[in-house]
C-alpha cells in the first residue's frame, strides 16, 4: 500500500493544480461551493485510476491531468446534488455544501461541474471518450433515481440493491478506468478488462462504504453512525440482517420502516444490532468477492508498475476504515 | 409565417415521437416530471432550428429527430433546475415541475435530461458535436449563475445584461443551429454563419421574452405580469426605465430594491410605469436589431426552402405575444 501512497503523494500536487486551474475559469459565484466540495478530503481515487490505467497502457502525455480531473468534477457534481436529495448534513465530517451555501448555489455549482467535466472530456476530440462519459453519467443519474425510488423499501432485493450501487457509484469508477484505457489506445480486450476492473472495484468500494456506515464511529467516517438507515436508505448490511429475522418480526419492521413510524433512537438500536450481528462484516466479505473479480480483470492488462499499483488500489478500497 | 407553421405541423409528430421514445428509456421515477415539462407547450424551437439548419445544408437522414430532440432535452433540463433556482411557481401557465413533484425529483429529472442530451449527442461519434454541446451547456450554466449573482442589482449595466442573456439563452440556441451545420458537413464559413444566426436569434428571443414580461397579460404568457421584477431580476425594460429616471429617484429605488424593501404592490406599480413608458417596446426594437444581424448571417447559407423558413423563424420570434 505504501507504494500507492508514495505515488499519490507525488501526483496529488499536479492533480490539485489542474483542479484549481479548471475551477478558476468558472464564474466566481460558484467557485466557493466547488472548492468546498473539492477540498473536503477525498483521495482523488477517480483521477488516480484514470492516470494509472492510461500509463499502464503506455500513455505518457501530461494532458492526462485535466482529463483525470474531469472525473473528479463529475463525481463532485453528483455529491453536490446527491447531498441535497438525501438531505445529508455532513460530508466527510464537514457540513455538506448545501447547508453552507444554500440549495441554489449548490444546484448551480453541480450543473457547472457537470458541464465542465463534459467540456474537458470533449477537448481531445475522441468520440469514444465522450460516449463513455455520457453513458456513465446516465447510469449514475439512473442509480441515484432508483435509490430514491426505493427509499424505505425494506423489501428491496439484493439484486436491486446491487443495481443501485452499480449505477450510482460503480459506473463512474468504471469510466475512470475506461477513459484511461481509451487514452492509452488499448485494444478492445484490454479496454474491456480495464472497464471490468473499474466496475468491480466500484461495487467493492460502495459495499465497503455501506459496511462502514454501520461499522465505524462518527469521527472516522465524518457522518453520523447509521446515517443510511436514518435517511431511509436500505443497504446490504440491513438487507442481510432482515433476511435472518423471523417472518413476523420482519413484517412488523418493514411496515413501520415504510411508514416512517420508527424514531431515530429505534433506528439507531437497529443499526447497533446490524453491527453486532456481523452484517457489516458479511458485507465486507462480499466486497472482497468483487475485489477478486477486479484482480482477475487486471491480469489482462500489461504487467508493469502501474498494474501493480492498480492492484494495490484494491487493497486500499478493501481495508479503508473511513 | 404560415409556411413555418405548416412545416412545424408536419414535423411535430415525428419530433414528439422521438422525444417520447428517448424519455421512455429513462427510469420510471423521473418520467412523469420530464413529461410534465415537455408537454407544457413549447414550440420545439430548438429542434426545429437544428432540423432546418441541417437540411438547409443538405443533411437528409432521419436520425436527425433524436439529435434535434437532444437540444430540447438540454433546454428542458435548464428549465427544471432554473425554476427551482428562481422559485418560479408557473411555467407557461402550468405549475412549475418542482411545485408538483418536489425539488428532489425535479433535480434528478434535470440531471437525467442533461445526461440523456449528452448521450444522444455522443451517438454519431462526431467530436465537434459534443464539443459544441458541452460548450453551450457551460455557457448556459454560467449565464444562469451570473443572473443569480446579479439578482436585485439595479446597477447592472446593459453590457452585463446582454452577457447574462447570451449565456443563459442564446448559446443553446446557437448550438441548435451549429449542430445542424455540423451534421450538414458545412464548411467553416457556413458553420460560423449558422452559429452567428443562432446566437443573434437567441438574444432577440430573450429580449422579446423580457419585453413580454412587462407588456403582456398573465393569460397570454402564463406567468404573472412583472414576474421578473418580483423575482428581483433586472432585465432591459427596467434598465431603460432606470436610465431615464432622475438621479436621486434612481438612487432611492436602487437602494430599496437591493434591500428587498419594496412590497409586491410597489413593484407592480413600477412594472406598470415601465410598460406605460414604452420601455418594453424599446426592448423589442433592440430585439429587431439582433434579428437583422441574424438575417445577415443567413445570407451566407445556401438559398433554399429551409433558409427561407429560418428567416421566417426570425419573424416568429419578433412578433410572438406569449
């Protein structure tokens, strides 16, 4: 993992410089909101994946930085709009942008970031790039819509849950890798391998995120413990817990949860039971399965330093505790 | 004008069929919101401009319909988000989407439409198309941001006002024409001519819109009379009125307007004075100047049936009373 951190440390100044330069071109009114969301930590996972995949496939040019940043912009746009939709108050321990700047500026800032990401991606004049990005954004929007459509639906199936997280999280991570492969002029098989790697990594990433929501403390994640259940989000730890419940008990919970009858303290108690029952750990085990799939996909990419770092990124995703 | 209406009548079923087909692919949760904004009238001006420009330049394929619709989707996305930002309650005489479906669904529907528009535009694999569209969306977002930044700023200059309307309205209309030119494989000069035509037409369109806000009745526009001044928007009729005010009187108004001291009835009185002073008419005269510029640009396009219809579109924009 140390190798990846060293790599990231070396590249982060150039990534951040590119981020600042592009954001500096936007209207001053939205800059503060955008800087707020960009500076709220984040490991620049998506730009890093784009750079590593591109370089793994032989891309050596420095215009990789703004292109890699475009993925961070698109991701940040989904965070800005998403936090409004979820009514989330915190983002990585800091107040969510809409609580500081208001909904108007946050919607505008998200729209500006979406436009900026698309504009940067159109620069090289490679149709496949914009196709890849536009599809990913479409999937992301659809995933977010599906998530909202299923709020408080305790009858959600595991397959539906996987569809939701694949859409809202994994497709943009897949695109981060695919963009790298397209820039690296990968042949079809390698482009597919990079895409599969990204998709599986993305699913693993969200599974760990959903496990962390139940497993870790507020200080570590920067979000309240059990934030998901409080927002009415049904994620895998809760689904696994419900599957093991007795029939009548499950029916009671399902009915009360749907009707918003349960108060915060009751929901927190359930979150505790989910954690104590080991369902967050089971979710992490599932994440490991997806990470293994991602590892298999990597074997179809050239065996070099960057491929090793991509493999390390998998370990980072699996072991992170915030 | 009759020719244009006949053309529109013949094409509208195919445009609407393409709109329905594309929207039908989206998640059911956002379809109702999207159908609401799409069905709230609208003359499909942007798709029509794309089709006419493309055909004027010799493009004969039927895949023009979804591509033309992409412009309507992008436009509708800006309406959905824009009405939330403005706190507008009505849109063409119907309740604005966010008042019916709530902000969450309206933000999501706007994001889905933005993604859909970009995705459709990426289909033909022509880099210039996506570049054109991404730039237009960036300008549109920037224009909306600037408009919000200048709410209640009675010291706005005419140049700043023109920048705002060029961004928020004219660039997407410019793109509608430029997309047609790119599809029609226009040479550089003709592509520029189509773009100039669209930009001037777009500015004229918004000037007339801003004049109508002061000049016409609520039944005609489907919006309250003087809605702009009530929302704190400073548009050209008000700017012209202020320019003719005595110094001290203007300063008093400026201060009170900025501080939101004026109540609705006082603002309505000012709107009446703006109308009675002929400032809406002066704004229409300005629109005519831009329409003349647009007409000049048309001369650089091939002289055929479609060019005549594009010229008629100018008359439609200038003479519309709602």
